[in-house]
C-alpha cells in the first residue's frame, strides 16, 4: 500500500536521535510507535511528546512515515487504524483556526518559514507583532498570534520549520492514504478509517485534484442512489465486529473533505453534492450543504445556506450536525471550525453565522474569545480599524450588532474573568467588565443572578476537572 515509492518501506526511524529532537520523552518514541495502533495510552503519550507546538515537535516530521505505514499496513486491524490517523490529524491541524475560512497558501508558508529561520529571532518576533496588530481580519490575527507564541520559545523558528516539514511529509503520503477510502472494512463500523482519513485529507488541499478524484470515486457521490451497487453484507461474525455494514452512502467526513478540496468548476461534484443535500439523510444533507458553501463561497446557491439553517433548527442542532461531519482538532470543536469556515461565503452567510454565534459565545468556553472576536468583526469591522470609547457611546447599533452585543452581555460572571476574552472586547474599545458593558448595550445587569453564578461555579467546575484533557479527551469527549 506504499504508493509513493513502489512497495518499498518508508520506515526511516531506525537511525533517528529521538532524544535530541524531543528532549522530553524522545527516547520513548520508538516504543510508542510500535504500540500506537493498539494502545490508547501510547497514542496519548506520543501525542503529548510530538504535537505542535510542544518542544518535541521537531521529531514529528520523522515520525510521519511510520504513522502512515502503520495506518495503511494490511496487518493493522481496521478497527485500530483510527489511532495513527487521529495523531496525524492532530499534527497537521493543531491550530485548525488558522485554516478557516481561507486555506494557507503553501508557497507563502514556505517563504515565511524560510524568512523566520534565517533572521534574528527578536526581529522575527517584532515583525509578527506588527503583522498581528495590522491584521485585516480575525483569521490573519490568530495566525500571527499563534506564530508569535511559538517564536517566544528559544527554538521557536525550528518548531515553525518542523510544522511545515510535518505537513509536507504527510502531503507526500497522500497516494498511500487515499487507499483507506476504499473497502467495506474501512468504510463501515465505528471509528472507521475512511472517516479519519477523510478528515486528514481535507487539511491537505495542496493535492486537491487527486484527493477530490479519490473521494468521489470511493464514495460514489457522483452516482445517483439508484445507480450505486448494493453494499456487500458481512459474511462472518468477524466481519460484523470489525466493519459493520457499509451503507453504500458517502461518509459525512468525505463531504467535509470535498468542501475543502473540490474545484468550483467541477460541475459533476457540485451536482453530486446537490443530490446529497436534497436526500433523506439529515447528516449528509447538512454536510453537503456546508461543502457547497466552502466550494462556491460568495457564489453559493441560496438553497445551500437555507438547508444549513434548516438543519440547525432540528433536534440535532448545529452542534450535533457539525459533530457528525467535522473533526475535533486541537482545542476547537467541530461547530467552532464550521462557524469559522462559513465565513468563506462572506456576506452571503452573514445571517447564518449570526444565528450560530450566540450559542457558541455562551457554550464554547475554550473558544469564547475566538468566536467573540469573529462576531465583533462581522458586525463592527476588523479590530485593526482602531475604535474609541466615544464611538460606542454615540453609536446607534443596528439589530445584528445588538444581537452579538446582547449575547456577550448575557454571559455569566465567570466569563469576565477570562483575560483573553476581555482583551478581545478591549480590542474594539468595548468595556471589559460586565457592569459597564451591560450599561453600554442597554441590558440591565442582575447582581443577584451574577452572585448565584459565582457561587455555583465551583460545583460546575468539578466534573470538568475530571474530564479527560489529552488527545483522547478531545477526540471522544469533545463532542464527536
């Protein structure tokens, strides 16, 4: 299954000085790689050592080939392939908010890394600060903010180089990875390899043409339902346990990936997605509608936006539907990533995103500052425009702006202790304490309710402290 160089093995890990690349636990990497397919603890430990931007991330590019070989090896049980694939996804999507709504330009990324590694570190940090302050939108602001945070480390430039090298190492293995889109064992059952590899492929648009062709071929998304061959039923109990019954339908994750890699001029794929959008499968209909928005942007058919809104109004809601078709990367939930991605449609998706936003501001504590900044950008413009307290004091806010501001005003007292969140408000010259903010936007504060919220906070925090916080906690405890 090693398509890139015939049938030769890609294991180049034997002579690697892992301890030098990953001073904190690097000597364990060979053993963990041997166990990663079958052990949750090995997966978690390996992730902690080499994820971006951990100090050991310099080892990640050298581990990629081994992880791909494990995932694609016929000796690896289908039910175990998700582990190396999930780690690969974490390696390429650690700062997933960097990728939405617009893709990274790979050539520009290469040039940036070459500049960062060939210049004085303090000069690079100063330039990132400037780019962050002058960012034209929230996506660019967070890109620069994340780069600056990495550069604060002594080996920051090396970590930036390793991030790019890891991406390119995974990209080189696309010919092998796409094989996991095929076969009932990869497409059926829980934690199917076809689902995990689709998430991964969606983050590799540099090989978009190949990925799009492989997904449309494997998923039969271009064929009407009555033209698809009937899926083969399992012939033994072992097959039932390892693969389940492949429905013959495209996987929601494949539709996610198509949204990120398909060419807008590919009429056949658009028609195939429209059929999925109009089909009876709620999850595929929603995933296909979102994919159409990502492919066509500001030229998205209005029906696609309506279908997304209609899905959000079902009992599953936006959270449940995004959880079914979008990955959970780093600390970002599928719904947060979907919300960011819909920005690709610009003003066409404005009302839809403002409909999703209040729930995210109230419910997504880890991403509250991020989504609040995007919401303020939608209704007020970019933070770099330069705002004043006087502007807000004299402003006559429209209905959409008030919707965002009122959602913020209704947050519990604990939210106002989050420094990143209050700094986001300050970037638009908005008050950074609840009482003044409520007074500005015309919402009457309720001191008694706030006191109750503060008193109840320790009780609510207890289960959060017990919840898993590593890679497994994010993948399976984060709303998948």
